[in-house]
C-alpha cells in the first residue's frame, strides 16, 4: 500500500491515502526508520522499504501492513 511519511511538530506521521488515514508513528524498529517496521498510534504495523538514512521527507513509499496470526507475524499483501 502507498504510505506517505512526513515530519510534523509532534514527530513522524504516516498517511495512507487509500484509507484516508493519518496516524502518528509511535515506534520504529530501526533508528534510521527505513528497512524495518513502524507502529502507528492506531496499532497498525507497517514494514517500510530500505531507503537511505538521509531520504528527505515527506516521501511516499510502498509499505506492507503486518498482521499477527497463529503462525506468527506475516506481511499482508494488498489484494486490489
């Protein structure tokens, strides 16, 4: 899914245009942000692509939503 990451006065936020959803990023797996997961304030976990640490914001990237199931954590594919 397309996600726009931007810096706000309160930190980083993620906007998902398809859902018209903007949420603060409350946790990051990597200090550099890229190549790991982020957790949004609503509980969503998104897997971000590998990008250079100095990538200018705002930037729109292709991210995957991570879902928890009985087999563990699985990156969910967009179906449409």
